[in-house]
C-alpha cells in the first residue's frame, strides 16, 4: 500500500501570480504566519534545548572504532583524524556480511565494528546465523540513500549501502544548491489558503535549521534579493518575507529587510536600474551538495555502516515465502559479482526508482515522472559574491534563481519533461532561455553572452506519481513511501532540504516492516557530520600560518572539509616558492590543489577521474574547460595512488571527456561535421580539392569579411570576443581614421572602417547592432563603442554560421554526444 507523506519536496511548483492586491497579500500572509507562531516558537524552543550542546552517542559496540572527536577541544588545533576503511575492505565486508567487520577489527584500527545490539532471547545459534546478514541493504548513494544509512547506523542497525555510480552522481549533485523552505510555496499557501502547503514550508524551515547545525562548514545562510519594479509589490513582498521569517522562528538566520533603490544597486550593482523601486532581501541556506553527500556517506561509515560506490545491483533475491532476503551485486570496477544478505532492502535510487521496483515485480507500473532542471554557470562578475537574486515571475511563469556559488554564478532552473538517462544533457534552447531571463534583470552594460557560460548541466527530478490518483494531479513533488508485497521498501520524491526527515520516516517504516531491533531512537537531529566537530569560521587562518597556504586555498579547504582540512593540507606538496609554501593548484583559476586528489582517493572513495573532477572538487560543475585542462594531472596523480597502467589512464581520460560533454563542453561533430557545404565558415572542406587554396574566410565569412580565420564553434563558445590579430587590425584601421588622436572617429566614417576591414554588412543588421550597443549619438564614436559594434557583428556571424552547421548535421545524422564527443582547440574558457 502506498501512503503519501507530506514534505517540502516541491522544487518548482507552478509559480504563482505576483499580481494580487497588496492589502490582501499582506493580511493573508501575516494572519497565516501568526496563527501558528506561538506553537512554532514553543516547538523550536524544545528543539533548541534538545539540540544545544555537543551530542554524545550512548556507549555501544559499534562505536568502538571511533576516536574521541565529539569531546570538547580546541577547534583550530591540528590533530590526527579517523580514517575510513579502504574500498577493498568495504567490498570484503559487503561480501562477507557484518561478521567480517569484527574479523577485521584487529587488522586495522580504523575499521568499524557494526555489531548489532544483543537481546536476551537471542541464542548463540541465532547470532551465528545472522553473522552474514545485514539488517538493511540500501540501494542508492544519493542524498536520500546516504541519509538513510546515517539514520540506521546511528540507531545501531547493521547497514550496507551500494551505489551503481558514485555518491551523488545523479540528481543529488545537480541541484540549485539551496537549503530552503520555499518562499513561493508560502505565497501559494497564502493565496490559496492551503494549510497543507503551509505545513510543508514550516517543516522544511525546521529541516533547514538542522541542516545548518550538523554541517556548518558545508552550509551557510545567503541573502537573496527580490527586485521590486512596481510600488504595490513593496508591501506584498515585504509581508511575504516577514511571514517566512516568522515561520522559521529563531534559527540564527538574519531577518528580511527592505532596500531603497540606491541601496539595492549598491548591494547588486549589476541590477537593471530602469523603473527599479527598491528590493526586499530575505535569507535562505546554501550548500555544496555533492560534498555534503560524501560527508553523509563517511559519517555513516563512522557509525558502523558498510558502503561501496560503483557497485551495481543486478538481481534481487527472495526466500521460499517470496520475501526479499538479499541481492546479487557487481563491482563495476573489477566486474566481480557476489551476494549480499539482508533482512530488508530500501530502494532510494531517485529517478531510477522504477528500475529497481521492476526488478522486484516486472509488471509493476512506473511511478516516477522525470522532470529536467537545467542550470548554467556564469563568471563571478555576473553577481556580487554575497547576494543572490530571485525572479519570482519569468516570461513563462517559472521561477529562476541567480546565485553566487563557489566563486562563480549559478543560474536556473528550467522544468520540463524528460527521459531518465545516466548523464542528462542541457539543450541549447534551455541554456538560451536562462540567458534571456538573466538578461531581463541585468543592467544593459552587462552583455549576456553565450560564450560566458562556463558549464551547463541538467538534473533529473524524480517527481512521484501517486498510483491511487486518477488524474495528473497525482503528480507530486513531496516524498512517498511504499512497501511491496515482497518487502521492497521504496522512498521516492522529496528534495535535498528534507533528506533527513525523509530518512527518519523511511527507517521508522523499515524497523516496523522488517521487525528490526534498534539500540536507540532517531538521533540525526543532533549528529554532526564528519568534519563539523572542530570546524570554526576562523580555522583557515591557522591553516595559512602553519602550512603557508594561500588565503583562498585555506578558506576553500576549511569550507569543503571542515576540521579534516588539516589532513588534506598535510598532503600538500611544496610549491618551491617563498610564498605560498605549500599547495600546488591543479587549475590556476580555482583554489583546488593536488593534495585534494590524493585525499579523495585515500579517504573519500574516489575511483575515477570523474569522481574527483565532478563530485570531490566540483571543477566540472564550475568550468568544463578548466576541468579539461586539469584532467591529465588528475589522472596522473590517481594513477600513482591506484597503480593504473597506461591503458587504464587512457580510458579514464576518454570517459572524463565524454562526461564533460554532458556538462557543456562543445562537441566537435558540430564544429566540423562531414558533408557540410564549402560555404560554411571555417570548415576544413572549404579548402580547394585540387590544391589551389582559395581565399580563406573566418568568422566574418557570412558578412563578406576577409579577416582572421578560425572555427565557428570557437567564436560561438569563446569568452573572449576577439583574438589578438583581430584587435591589432581594429587598432590599425581605427587609428588611421582618428586624425587628431583624441580616441574618436566621425560616426559617418564607420562604413569606411568596415570597408577597410573588407566587411560588406547589411544595413539592417548594422543598424540593429548599433541600436543594441546604444551609441551616444554625439556624432563621434569611441574605440570601446567601435568594439561593441564589431563584437555584435561577429556574434551575429558566428550564430548564423553555427545555426547552419547544426541544421546541416541534424539533417544528416544524430549526434551521439556521449560517445563520439571530442574536444576542439579554442581560445577562451567559455562552454
């Protein structure tokens, strides 16, 4: 039987109309918020009394392997850290059951002891029979699966968790990076007087507080601006943000506030100032999603769980009563298959939920309706480093976030039906839609260019269809729990913010369904994740002083590893310079260092180059070209750690390149497809077949230019609009017409300049570009204005050529982005 469990999972429910009257909105929001305020404050007070102070787990055999990390100590003092078992040890324990964990105890001090609590009626014979049987086998190592593993392990259960790819390789690493209740859901609750929606927001805000408490180094509060362009929206937005504050209660978050136009532009200088009235700023949480997922997995290990990534379930086993009793799994790193016995199995595979359900019962209907959410990464100059922006009503009614993250700017998301695939890919249409919405809110001085997109990815949201519903209203974004006739417990839906509550409800159901005997109740509200115990906001200073690290690198290590940053820094190599002393970067643009690669392999179960670049360092999510440049060195370091031969290294490089194409790396079949007419700019076949080399055309080919040649794709994706040769030519021609040397030319001479550059430009195209760059109509043109015109012409040419190439290629064949992708030589770092 299915039962629907309320949760805030709705990621992108239909954005409501922000056009109601201010008086109604203010009264509704305030009344609804105050109606539950007193009860909420009492509840929060009890929670704070319960949570305050360091959590101490009751004595239990499964805690024997832990060091005394949870005792009070100087948070900045370097000290030895607990090391998890190796992946080989994990595979051995997974294969041989919980009894193998005790066998390993004497071999390695860091190995956990996950013995189940004994009961008076348990005989030695029963203990012998259960020695190779886990209480729970969790399938899926994303946020929900890892959360379940932490919850079950901290209750003293014998837990195993397997993940087909890497921890957070799916949706859990492709989120909007927010930890939030959802202001738009609160608006919907007020507008529709929906008490259930109100409860969802309230629950998510409580979980947000837990999130920030247990992982302070990975999650933090972020101010988010709501620009106001109509006076009547001021009380509307203000009332909504204050209602949001009241629901949250005293969680250590800052209160929302109003900014005048001047203050709003001071806080967010890139904002469009035309008709701007002011802005309302509210606070929500933000986090590093995949590193949070890895921390959850390691915390589960710390409390006795056995986990393994790159281990795929290939078959479910049933006993004589047709009840599930285990599974056959395959280690995809070695190809070895073996059986895992368990009293209960939890299916926490997100978008792939139906695959496991149909492995249990082939005829069962799908319950997951996958929805694609696309995000793009832009350079940091698109937003201030400490302020996000929310567009509550886009051109098609959706909501879009525009947030600083990891030194860059993240923008998204879309919401459209899709198919379930291992590595979904953002389409050009979705990327351009996000860029168009971003452009609507930014100052015209900020030229929103396709070449500024550093990375673009698509994540699949596992929206759940209620099998009991007869209409499309059965499609929900909150989570649901199901137990099949054979005992497969499925947890599906939900979102990152409520992972802990989802896990708690799932384990509660598992204990009841599989008749398990935990040692204690759920304690995950108080269990700090590994790395959080000794973390402080100033610990990076000691890292600088003791290891001679750059400030940016020290801050990054502290905010990515918490108190384990000392262990990472201890692996750093000398730079050979007076300063910084230690910490060789793997990318000059980002604060990731080589020591992190070694640490990821030794302590965080990284098995492939993609594991490191995407989920441990996040470089693939921030800048695909920087990730591509770092790839050879990452593979080299990993080969030293894992003893890869030449064939394995080459395989890792090719697979990583294939992955990066799904993250926005340009695909060469578009740049140079076969059979494209010779007239297409920059295509190799434009060379004369008989050896006579015709006049070469570059990006200006469609406009009749004879200047620099190159790849159409380079121009389309390049962050730099001009190469050095082009700039030199522009300076030369412009200087020839600047007779008095004052940096201006007569506006009427623009056509003469274009003639010198051999550019025959259609007057309509030229007029449109000049209007877009908005020359001051003073009768003269400055060099920067001239470059704006040239940039517009070049972009027009490259887009036209690029579109023709894409159409031609798609007419001839379908491009297999995942297999046939190769990189192209280019200048600049755009994706």
